[in-house]
């Protein structure tokens, strides 16, 4: 294999890994963020002086109300998911740009 072809394929793989990592981090944060919010609410109630069991109950109730308030705003969820979809589409577009470079490197005689 030619050096140009090998470098083009390596760079394409590196870009693939970077965009895959970015997408996994984005959707991972979306999954872990509600748990962290609940944990912080319980910590606040516990710091106020409530016993841990009562702080957990109050935290779950406050988190439920927060979820209810967010469910009344569907534009927020559409925006968050649209950003994720755009991230995936942008990564695919960048990977497709490497195809022309790889074809050129494979077809060019030395």
C-alpha cells in the first residue's frame, strides 16, 4: 500500500473515533444529568437539616415537579435531540469527505 493511502485511512479512522466519542459523551450526559440533578436536590434538602430519608422523598418530589415543568416545554426536548442528530450528521459528512481523498490516493500511480 502507498503511504498516501495509509495516511488517509488512518486519518479517517481517527476522525471516526473522535466523532463517535463526542456523540457518546453527548448522549451519555443526557442520561446522567437527571440523576445528578436528583442527587444535588437531595443534598440541598439534607444540608438544610432534613433527615436523609425525608430529604430523599422531598428531592424525588421536587425532581418530579421539575420533570413535569420540562414536559410542558416540548421545544426543549426537540432542540436537545436535534443537536444530537446534527452532531451525527456532521460526523458522517466529515467521514464522507475522506472517501474522495482515499480514492485519489488509491488511483494515483507513483
